[in-house]
C-alpha cells in the first residue's frame, strides 16, 4: 500500500471513530433527557396528589365550620381563609392547618359534614383565591351564640348565625 492510500484509510478510520463518538454522546444525551422527563412527570404527579389532599382538607374545614349556613355561609368562611392567606402570605392549606385557627380541622364529625356538601365545598376550595370577597376583608368569624373574642375587632358582615370580623 502506498502512503497516500494508508493516509486515506487512516482519515476514514478517524471519521468513523468520530461518528461513533457522536452517536454515543447523542445517545447519552437522549438518556439524560428521558430521565429528566420521567422525574418531572413523577414530581407533577406527587404535586397533584398533594394538591388533591390539600383541597379536600380545605373543603372539609369549610364544611365543618359552616355547612349549616348554606352556600353563602360556606362561601364567606372560604373568604376568611383566602383573606388570611393573602394577609399572612401563606397558602390556604397552611392557614387551615395552622394550630388553633379553624375548629373544623379537628371536628369529630367533619367527614360526615363534608360528605353532605362535597361538590360545593370542593369548588370553593379549588377556587378559593379567586372568589369575590363577600366579607369585606374579614379574617375571623364567630357564631352569634359565642362570646366575642379579643381578636374580633371590626365587624365586617353578618350572615345567619355568623358574624365576621377583621
């Protein structure tokens, strides 16, 4: 073989090796992208499960606090959750699960009450931060039969057996 032919064969071998390296790099890149995609999908599934549990908890609190007050009463209790969330820079779930905030979180009959009004309270909980405020900025409420607590400063609204305050 002549030196020109050997040189040409050597160049072809280098090109083949280079192509082989590029194929391996592309394949590895594809595997990494696929792994990232799987992680994103898994994370979004966990988020949806957590979100569903959070919505159910918020809806259960709304039902437990006010299902006897009808749709508007439940709506207004949802407003107090949203108003606190905005004021305290927390999520509605963080608001309702904070210690000593809503009796409905631990009410023994909360599941039964929730079952009676589930579709409406699920709607309220899902859309809680976009509901029009019917309480004039209330962050607290009490039943008419309860004593006025020290945090009940300015009365903002009344509906059936609930008085709302900010």
